[in-house]
């Protein structure tokens, strides 16, 4: 696997906005109501699947999207307790003409786990939380609705095991592990997705199967990159690692570089040279970092899977060489303390109901994606947010799009990252950037086999 590093370009907008949210009333409301009654009868009376409806008192808690900027209202939210409930929910959706999306952590940038457009049946996996590590093989069976922080804590409690994944504890396994997934340990252990050795999947027709590289291998392939279009992962079988006994979390502030464009570019190129230097003993898979450019700050932050003594002696001097006035902070931590620190020092274990939200727009330039695109050096993310109670300004979208265009023009053949799904793309653009034409054709053929009636649907699904 090629080294990849995160490169975040951030911009924060705070304040009142000019744009109003588009109303979502449709002329088809009465038809939808009639179908809704049939759906309710099927889920509630015939199949007895636990389900939340818009008239329920706690509907808003279940229906809230993480991204406030992209509100989407489902027809209903099934909250299954068993795999049979999931199968029954799929049956009811199919019988009554509803589209389906699974919801795990709900962190989709485009609210795809709420359907992406109004009127879908959401299958909320919050009852699917178990984590069991096989001490002989180190393979963990992890249920498809757990959040990363809860998963990491449970793994560590069972023999100090660990996985590579993103830094935000509230993100769910279901979207993150099936559409890529990376964090600082990904340079050592791979993408979150690369650790999947098997999957229990519920298919569109309600049957369940176990998929690996040898058994039902086409399902295994399609679920690792296009699960939103293919099936519902109820259990992940994941190859865990021994958690490192010490991790160094570091920040290097080089904000002096922000005095001019030239000095910022020079600092970036110095870092890129450091990363590229094959003779450097400092760059190995134990070292990973991201660059964050926000306001007038330029910060390198990351982790080193080793001791502070080693970091100070061997890594730090090479890493900061040639950078303007670097100010280094580094701490040696145990595994869970390192993860908590990366989660803005907020607790890793999160209980229901989950209340965090954000009001944002982001897009990515990347040279790796869920399947083939793995040779790139950087992942760039452009991210803007406003206060939760503000309307997101149209200028914010333009600004981020322009920033992204400026960067991608210098990167021939750039791709985008599905886990940073950008709802302002056209469908064709999305398929080209996330998959590319030949992979898209392959996935389309697989979709025709696995989900011929297109039950698993969102605006960019295959
Ligand atoms: C605050 C924040 C921090 C983030 N940090 C990182 C990071 O460090 N690294 C990184 O790589 N990404 C990061 N991301 C992006 C993140 O990986 C994606 O948003 C991811 O898809 C979220 O997973 P989820 O289960 O929470 O999403 P959901 O919104 O629940 O689901 C996303 C998509 O996956 C589908 N899906 C969910 N569960 C299943 C399932 N069990 N089976 C089949 N399909 C399913 C949904 O239908 C939907 O289409 C971050 C996002 C946010 C909002
Ligand atoms: C369900 O779909 C799968 C995948 O297409 C297929 O192999 C299986 O036979 C189907 N099961 C039923 C009961 O139709």
C-alpha cells in the first residue's frame, strides 16, 4: 500500500446566511401517504418490525441528520432487533415501493443513511453493537451498528486489540469500513476496509450469507466500496492488531509559514520532500500525520507508534528540518488515551441517543479510493462549517468548490473519496470520481445480480 497522508484545508464561516433552504413539499404527497399506510401495515401488523414513524414523540431524535446542512426526511425508520427483522423490513419496502438505506453511525456528509432524498425506509442498526474477539486468530466479530469509539474500547478490553480507523469516535462502522476508512494507523495497518476478512450480509431479497475472498467472493468485493448499493453488513469479521504499548501524539505548529503564499507553499514542499525521501530513517509506517490549514494556522498533527524517546531522537529533528519556526508538542500515551486525545479529548464511549450534529460542506481530492486507487500521496479535504443554527451560505459552497478546483487542476487523474461524499456533484461526476468508468461497469453488473430491483438506493448509488 502506498503511503497516504491527510491534507485538510479548512475554512470556518460563522454567522447569518442569506440562502434559504429549499422547501421539500411534493405534489406526490397523497400517493406517498397511501403507500405509507401500506408500509405501516406491513411493518407494524404483518411483520412486527420495531419502527419509528413521523407521528412518534421521539421521531426527531431518530430522524436527525448529523449534517444539519442536508436535512432529509425518511418515510419511516425501522429499528430492527434481529437479522430476521432486517429481512422483514426489506420485504415490506420491496412490496410497497420504498427505497432503503442502512444507518450505522449516521455520519454521511450527504445524509445518505437517511436515504439522501425524502421518503426512504431507513434501517437503523443501533441495536447491533456486539464485539467479540477470537483470542486465537485475533479476528473480531463486530456488529454493523457500532460507533468507532465504542468498538475501539471493546477491542482493547478483550486482549488489548486494535484496528486502523478514523479519529472521530461517533462515526459508525457501517459506512466507514465499507467505503474506505482511514486514520493515522492506516499507514501501518491499511484502510479500515482492508481489515475485513469476512462479512455477514443481508441481501435485497432478505436472504443472509457469509462472504469472504473465497466464499461469495463477488458479494465480498462489492460490499467493500459500494455497500450502500449492494446489501446490509450485519457483522464484520476484522483482523485486529496488538495495540502498540505506547503512542506519541504530536502537533507541530508552523503558522509562521502563513505569512505569505510563497512561504506556505515552501513549507508544504519541504514536508512533501521529507515524506518522499526514501533514504530517511524517520519515515516509516509507524509515522503518520495530517496537515491542517485553518484561518492563519498551519499545523502538522499525527502519531508515532513508538516511544517519546525515539520520537525526539530520530523523528522530530528530520521532520521539522527546514520548516519556519516550528513549535513541537509531543506526548507519550497508551493506546486508548491516544485515541481519546485524537477525538478532541472527548470520551470514546458514546451512549444513545447520539446528539452531536454539525452544519458543514466538504469535498475531497484523493488518489486512493475504496477499490483500485491506492497509489496516491495525499488526501485533501476542503471543509467549511457554520454555527448549527445558521443557514449555510451559498458563498461557502462556491468557495469550497473553487478551492477544490484550484487544487485538482494541478493533479491529473485525481479521484474523490466516497466517505467524503459530496452531494453537489452530478451523478456522472460522482460515479467517475468515486469509481471510474470500468469499475462502475463492473459494479453495475454486480448490482444487477445482487439487487435487481434497486432497493438499496441513494442519489449516487450504483
Ligand atoms: C466528524 C466526522 C469525522 C470523520 N472522520 C473521518 C476520518 O478520520 N477518516 C475517514 O476515513 N473518514 C472520516 N469521516 C467520514 C466517514 O468515514 C463517513 O462519513 C462514513 O461513511 C460514516 O460512517 P457511518 O456509519 O457513521 O455513516 P452512515 O451515515 O450511517 O452511512 C453512510 C453510508 O453507508 C451506508 N451504510 C451504513 N451502514 C451500513 C451497513 N451496515 N451495511 C451497508 N451499508 C451501510 C449507509 O446506507 C450510507 O449510504 C468523518 C466524518 C465525520 C462527519
Ligand atoms: C437472493 O439473492 C441471491 C443473490 O442474487 C441469490 O443467490 C439467492 O438465490 C436469492 N434467494 C432467493 C430466496 O431468491
